[in-house]
């Protein structure tokens, strides 16, 4: 049980002293970058889906 207590104590100490946390501005900038990237990738997947659907509908129309 002593090892578990030591582990948690050292983990907490590391979290407070050794981890460098981003500033509020850095956090906001990172969030905006992630949101923009998510929107761009979503749009790309949406366009690819429409192109694939149109292509498949064309191919299916040839046989029916």
C-alpha cells in the first residue's frame, strides 16, 4: 500500500511542478485551430461523399 501512496504523491507533485500548462491565449488559439481543421476535414469528406454517391448513381443507372 505504501507504493501506491508514493505513486499518487509523486504523480501529484509532477503535475504541479513539472508540467507546463498553456496560457489562456494559447488555449484559445489551439481551440480555434482544431475547430477550423475539423470544419475543413468535414467539408472534404462531405464533398467526397457527394462525388462517390453521384458516381455510384451513374454506374447503377447504366445497368437498370
